[in-house]
């Protein structure tokens, strides 16, 4: 019953907490002068609705291939 924007915000917060707890946050040692961590998240997001298993598989392929297409190493 939440707007998608609030769900995304809550997911980002939970994921950031998990990164910190697991000591896997990529910017954990790079605090800003304010004491805050730089965000690993982009400011805004696009709403993409996936209506089928094929849609979901296509997004998984996109996410897996995106770093490679940008010239980066694969992520796990």
C-alpha cells in the first residue's frame, strides 16, 4: 500500500545498512566533511514494470551485462 517511491527509498536504506553491517560498503572509509557517507545510489530512478518471467529475465541479463558494456569487470 506504499507509493513505489517510498518502497525504493526503504529498499535503498536497507541495502545500505546491509552493506555497512557486512563491511562491504564501497565508500565506508570516504566520509564527507559532514560525517555522512557518499551514496552508492543514483539520485532518481526510472519506474520499470515487469509483467512476465521473460521481462524479469531480460532485466537480469541487462544488469549482468551493463558493467561489461561500460568497460568494467563483471560484478557478482
